[in-house]
């Protein structure tokens, strides 16, 4: 996808695909129900995301929730599989999926994605601005 669309457009595509996937009848009610039960606080939402990560990316990394001093959640992907290192498009898809998840969770703010130069870890930071009620 990167070769065809370019890096940024491919990330946008993966971001949009997550919303499309979750908008299917089977997942829509489950996801919205979980958000309603757990609430939409940044840490709770990212914790849910981290727990579900293995459903799509089994044995590719270990996601760790980190809460910064300012309360903003981060997700650090540790012990990244050699397969991911061989095919770095995975990391771009993760970036897009994290953006898509933030949109799905109705996050106002931004998402940054950083990858270690040796690709042993990657980290997504969610800069969350609370929505007005």
C-alpha cells in the first residue's frame, strides 16, 4: 500500500478501515456497549484497545499501557516480532489503526506514533482533549 498510496495516504486508509470494520452489525453494538460500560476516559479507552490488540496482531508484540504524569495514555508495543521488522508496513498499519481507534473513541486531540531506530519498540501517544457533554 505504501508503494501505491504513499506513506501518509496508506496510514489514512488503515485509519478509515478500522471505523468501517467496527461499523459492522456484529461489532458495532459490542464496541459501543463496551465504551458505555467502561466510559470514555482516556486511560479506560486505551486499556480496552490494548487488551483487544492481540485479537488482530497475535504474537507480533506486547502492548503495554503507560499513563503519563499529565494523565494522557500511551501504548508501547514491546518485543516486536522479527516478522514486523522484515515488513515495516506493519508499523505504518499500526499507526493508522491507532489513529482510527482514536476517531472511533471520539478523541479530540492528536495521535503521535514513534518507532525505535532498531524497531524493537514502537509507541503511540494519545493527546486527549475531553469532549463537551
